[in-house]
């Protein structure tokens, strides 16, 4: 049995699951779906085209599914899709997609802390932690298990690989490959995300192989083509190696580089 306050606005066509709580002064528009066990807090807004998964909590003043902040948007029917077990903290904004992609997605088990902005056509994959006041411009893709420190700004069309950690206050203008830690200005490689990988069950051998790859790619000072040729031909095969090379191959935006002058050879 759901608990819907009489002081909330819930459109008659909204689809509300079982055991949903909708608090006073929340707004749930037409063409909205809320999954079982979710909590929609006071003064939060779910606009048309929004889907909320199971066991989510939407905190006060969050706005999900508002029109994109994109002058090319002309009112087309697009979506904002939130997975299961997602926590959306105070004053988060998640805009719906444009006709370019049609939807903005935040996948399962993700935490968006207060004042995060997720722009149109972004895709945030599962198990991400995005700290306070992070801003994702349009068409940003975050891989699984990405952690981003507060006050970070990510430029449009940037992709960030799985298991990456980006320090707070960063400006992210280029793609960030998987398994790394990134910091400094301009954003640069500062090591492998060893602690995060250990927490997720990666073996010491796997982590060491990843580190060997990035030593060639970012620390030796080789050209990108020479480094990639060496990694492809001379280094042992692994899923992690494949993930890194596939990510780089698809990085049309360009890749974050090493910080050779400080790290050294």
C-alpha cells in the first residue's frame, strides 16, 4: 500500500508502484512512473517522461525530467530514466534527453549528492558516486563504479571509463580511461585507482598489469602510437588490457594525458 500525501500533486495517469511514499508538496507529472518502495520527498519534482526505479529515494528540491538546457530542444518526447536503488540528494537536477539520444539515464545503485547536475543525454552507469555540486554537461558518459569528487565540471561529450576516480574540483575536458586516478590542472594521470579496484575484488596481479600498461602509456613519455603498439604487441593479454585499448580506440574526444614533467620516467 503506497502512502501518498493529499498535499502532493500526483497526476491521474502517473504509474505508482507498491509501497511508494510521496510526501507533501511533491509534484508527479503525467507520463511518470515510480517503482516499488521508492520515496519521493517533499518539494521534489518529477516531470513528464521520468521513470524512477525500485527502492530509490528522491530528496527535497530535486528536479528530474525537466526540459534540456539546449536551444536545439523543441519539445520532442524524450525521457529521464533512473534505475533501482538510486539516491538523489537535495537540489539535484537531471534533465531529460534531446532527439540526439532521446533519454538521460542514471543506472542502478548510484548516489548523486546535493546540487549535482546531470544534463541532457548523459548516461551514468551503475554503482557511481558523484559528490556535491558536480556538473555533467550534455552527452557525458560515466562508466561503472566511477567516483567523482565535489565541484568537478565535465565538458560535453566526454567519456569516463569504468573504475575511475576523479579528484574534487577538477575540470574534465578530455576522455579519462578506465581504472585510473585523475587530478591536477590540466587533468592528468596520477596513478591507478588501486584502492577502489581492491575493494571490488581485483587481484594484485590484475592491478599490477593495469599499472604496467599505464606506465607505458602515460609515464615513459612515448608518443601515443608507439605506446599503443608496445602495449598491443609486447604486453600480456587480459580483459583489463582489452578494456583500456577499446576505450582509447573509441576516444574521439581525445584522451587525458600523463604528467611527465612531474612523474618522470
